């Protein structure tokens, strides 16, 4: 006997509508409201440049910004796999972005908070391989943080008010 019930499937859209669910990219949704309307603060480091580039890729570049997104990035590197002779074979880069979304017209802070994540890379190869792995890990971390921040912005309560 299958536990699948067609009535449940038919009732799902009604349940989602009743809980206030609305698609992000629907007309009037936050994806539509924020697309091309956020100016991200200027980068001040190579990692911040990558973060801003990814945010602009997700949110669109603002010609006439309605919002300003101030971001502050911090990263730290931690040894993960340490041998008995104190050699580090694997590192983790932990990143945190503090942000504030400000409405340009009024100066009101619409939202603020932080997102954080980490990536790892291996240090078992040559110096060149390790440096390339670290650079790639930083790029991956900036993509992850930009995606997390974009998701946070899209999930904000209605910004049209």
C-alpha cells in the first residue's frame, strides 16, 4: 500500500499560501524588488572584491540604487590536520560577513546581521600547490558567503512597505 495521497498534493499550494509563502522571483517578490536596486559598498581587499563581485552577480548592478548594502568581511585561517611533528596538512578558512541593508531615500536600516561559513584546503603538496589551493579556497568561500547573504536578503519580510 502506498502512503502517497493525491489529496495531500492538491492541498499543498493552499497550505503554502495560507502560511504567507510567496515565490522570491514572482512579480512583487523580494527577488524582483531587489534586482538591480542594491549598491554594495566598495571593496577594500582582494577577498572583499570577490565577495562584492559575487553579490553583484546575484543581485544585479545598481544604476539607480534604492538600497545600500554595507558589508564588512573578516577571515581567519585555522590548522585542521596536525601531525605528531606539528606539521599542518590541512587548513580551514573561516569567513564572516557583517552586513546592513539601508534604504537610500530615508537612511533607515532595513536589515542587519551576519553570515558565516568555512572552506578547507590541503597543504600536502609543494609551496606553489598550497598557495594555489589557498587562493581557490578563498574564492570558494566568497561565493558561499555571497550566496548566503543573497538568500538572507531574499528572505526578508516584505520590503515594499
